[in-house]
C-alpha cells in the first residue's frame, strides 16, 4: 500500500470535464445561431445549386432536340432524293415510251403496216398520260 | 475561420460553378446549332442536286421527244396532233413542277 498515493482531482481536470459535458448544448446553440445569421447566404447557395441542375437539364434537352432535328433533316433529304429519283425515272420511262411510239408508227411510217390508226394512237397516248399521272 | 467564412467560401464556389456551367451550356448549344446548320445546308444541297438531276434528265428526254416529233410532223392527222399536243403540254407542266420543286428546296 505504500506504493500508491491517493491524489485529489485538480481544478484543471474538473474544468476540462465540465467543458466536455456542457459543449453539445453550447455548440448546438452556436450552430443554430450561425445558420440563422447566414440563412440568406445558405439560401443563395441552394438556389445556385438548383440553377446549375436546371441549366444542365435544359441544356441537355435542347441538345437532344437539336440532334433529333439533324436526324430528321438527313432522313427528310434522303426521302426527298429517293422520291425525286423514282419520279424522274417514272417520267423518263414515260417519255421514252412516247418516243418509241412516235418512232415506230411515224418516223418509220409503219402505221399502216401495224394497222394502228390515228385514233388508236391518240387513245394510247391519252391512256399513257392518265396511267402515269 | 468561422462558420460565416465557410458559407462565404461556399457561396463563392457555387457562383463560380454556376457561371462556369452556364458558359459550358451556351458553348455546347452554340456548337450544336452550328452542326445543325451544317447538316441543314448539306441536306439542302443534296435535295437541290437531286432536283437539278431530275430536270436535266427531263430536258434531255424532252429534246429527244421534240426531235422525233418534228420528224413525225408531216404524217400527223388532226386527232393525233391534238393527242401529241396534249402530251407535250402535260410534259411541260411536269417540267414547271420540277422547276418549282427545285426552287422550293
């Protein structure tokens, strides 16, 4: 028992202990006070964050729409070219048929040989025009 | 550095981030707009090229037709003449439509 000595707690140790136990309330009050005092700035920060997200969403929506527009433009041009080529082919074929008719029955003067009268020729031309329109 | 300083720093960072995001969005949209203009011009060129090709094909066939028609002129009766005139008039209308198409592209 001679090796051990009972020491009374000093004032410093007590004060440290006290500060540890009383701090949560004090800190909480300080935080509430600081937040209240800076509420307008905190709201501004939140507003900035919301604005950034809003800009990102609006921007990506606009970019997606533009990409869609580009696709539409290309598809439309492709469809136009295909239709125009088909129409041209159709008209050219029609004109070639008329040329062949004229060549066969007039230039080579084979109307009488084939038995095709002028009225028949007129009818064929009219039908050709009606069918290919 | 107290709480107020931290808030001020965060506010500064958020405003810088907002500005930077705004500039990035504007630049992205500008680039996309330019790309759309390029695609639009290319599509228009493609369509005009098809329209011009159609017109040329038509004109070549029309010339051939007129040549043959001139050769056949002497043998035409009245009804044949009317049929051929109708045919030519119809083809002329088609040409006008092709020209209109080319202009509208």
